[in-house]
C-alpha cells in the first residue's frame, strides 16, 4: 500500500510547503529588520559595497535575507501548486482567493524591489524596465509608477514598500490563510540550517558595471 503523497512530502522536506513558506518568510523578515541598521537607502550601492568589503556580519545577514527570500518564493509557488493539484482551492472563499491572488503580486514585487534596492547597474536597469512597463499600462500606468516606484534616481518609496507596505500585506494574508501569527519553531530551525549554509558559500554580489553581462 503506497503512502499518501502529503506524507512523502513531509519526509522529503520536513514539513508542509505552507509551513516552510511561513518559516522562511519569518527568517527573511527578521534578517531584513536587522539589515536596515546597515543599509543606507540614499546610497544603496555604497552601503552594500561596504558590507561586502569591511562588514562581514552585515554581509552575512544580507546573505541570509537573500536566500531565505528565495526559499520563501520557491516554497510559496510549491504551496500554490499543491493546492491546485489537490483541488483544495474550492474550499476557500472567493474573497480570500482575491486577497491570496493579490498577495502573489505582492510577493513578486517584494522580490523585485529587493533586487532593485541593491542600487547597482543591474538594479538600475531593472528599475527602468519595470517603470517603462508600468507606464505602458493605459490610463493608470503613470499613477501606478508614481505610487510604487517614485522618482527615477530615488529609492526611498520603493524601499518603504519593500520593508513595510508589501511585506505587512503578505504577513496579514499569511495570518488569514494559515490561521497562525508565528511560524512553527521546528520548521524554522530546520530551514535555518540550509539557509545558513547557502549564505556562507553563495554570497550575493553586486554588478560593478565593468562586466558586459547584465542580469537586469
């Protein structure tokens, strides 16, 4: 007799995709709060460069923040796929589904805004591309751009959305959807270990503009 797939997933990942998403989100939020001590939004590139060169603890926290965010995105997508695979989306009220759908956009915005807040060449290019795409939306494009992105050479507004507006909205949706404020302690500790390993061996760097390859 074959075991239920949910049990198999639990053995492979140590918990459900939803619980892992909450745990990695919590790690990302905590490290993000600590990172605000070292990050200067008026000079993002210089502040991150300083972390990488002369402030190893801050660089490690930034790396933890980066990789926990990546894991949060991955396991959120897996969680959504799991719901669709089991057809459990029919058990969720339509109003909740609307908010959940909006939260997906908020998650991608948080990820993209985090990339932009590096302030390097890739980030500036990404901001220009996103601004152009938003501006191209008929009638309301310019208003959306002003509301989300701010001025071209200013990161303040997108920084506020990244650390507050979008993140708080995601947390509210998590609480509503999962019916819990804090992540499972065991799952959090379980996924803190691989996050630390990734953070030590794969440190996210900056693009100095010298290389011809651009990721933006």
